[in-house]
C-alpha cells in the first residue's frame, strides 16, 4: 500500500471498517504461481466415487494399462485431457489473458463498495501495475470504480 504518488509504501495487514468488520490483506508473490488441478473431493475436483473428465484411469475392460502415463490423463486432470500441446500458442495466450481479465474484474468488483475509489490495471497508465483503493467518502455517497 502506498500514499498515492508519494512513494511511501507501508505494509497493511488488514483494514478495519466502521461496522467493526475487517478486510484482511494477503500478500501476492511477485512471480506467477501455477495452480495444480483440484484434488478429488475439493471444489472443482471429482469426488472420490465420481468418474473423472478423463474417463477413468486408462485401463481396458481386461484391467490392462493402455498407453503411457504421459499420454493418458490421470483422474481429475481435465486440462491434460484437452491436450494443450495441440492448441496454437495464440489460443493459449488468449485463455491466459481472459483468466487475468476475469481475476482483475473480480478484485475490482469485490473492492467497489467497501472502498469508495478503486483504480487499477486498465484505468490509466499510473495504475497499470497495481490497484489503488481509497476509503474516503465521495460526493453523494458515490463510488468510482474503474
């Protein structure tokens, strides 16, 4: 967090709101983090007794393995089933850009309300690399979230 345009960054662990609730601040690593597919039973993963998107464990009716582990996706690994190697790089980059846009939109949407001003990537060049959250009251109780 920093005072806008002053370069005086401070670490903030949480924001205390006037209603007594707090909004914790989580650190974000500077390096991108790859997320593994959800494990069975977790949100987004197949429950232990449900078939996976891959259609099983790669065994035939005779219970013999088919293919190598590299060519047969494991349980709960739907991404491997779609074979990203077969997609053009531009398609993969487009999916990454879409996920990033959705993430930024979700942050902006969740912050707008508790914070009266929310600026960030896509607003202007000054906020291209970070978010600016301001709790100061605006005229007529309005919010400014871009």
